[in-house]
């Protein structure tokens, strides 16, 4: 098993993808290339950037990709708010994923701090 698969941030972000895909299935068809696509791409970018960062040989690159992953989580939060404002989702249907997003942000913050302090090149 590859080491990134053991990371809580990666595991959590993989669950976020599943949750986003399930939530966006109910969006209107006209949103397929708008909000639906944007939310799904943002969700996919989280674990993709975690993996790319971990796969880098330089601490600076790793930290940068972890920051990008965290930024995508904030993007998802905003897109969820937009979906609520447009009436596509209710706050009750997003509470679970919102909690998971916040947990993943905290997990990523810890990982970023670890790499920033690590004695790596």
C-alpha cells in the first residue's frame, strides 16, 4: 500500500468526493456544466493535490500542494453555500459534509505544519 493512502487527510478527502457526487446528483440538468462540474472538480482536486504534494521530493513543493488542497476545500464550502442559496440543497443535507470539510481542513493544517517543521530538503 502506498503511504499516502494511510493519511487521514487523503481518506477524508476521498469521502468528500463520494459525498459531493451524491449531493450533486439532485442538481438541475442545466447545472451539469456549471455548479455540478465545478463542485466535482474541486472535490477531486483535494486528494489529487495531497498525493502530488506527498510525491514531491522537496518540502516546499509538498507544502505548496497541501495548501492548494486546502484551498479546494474552501472552494467546496463556498460552492455548497451557492447551492443552498439557489435552493438546490438544504442546510440539513450539507451539515455532514460541512463537518467533514472542516475536519479535513484541520487535518491538512496539521500536515502542513508537520512538513514546514520537518528537517527535509
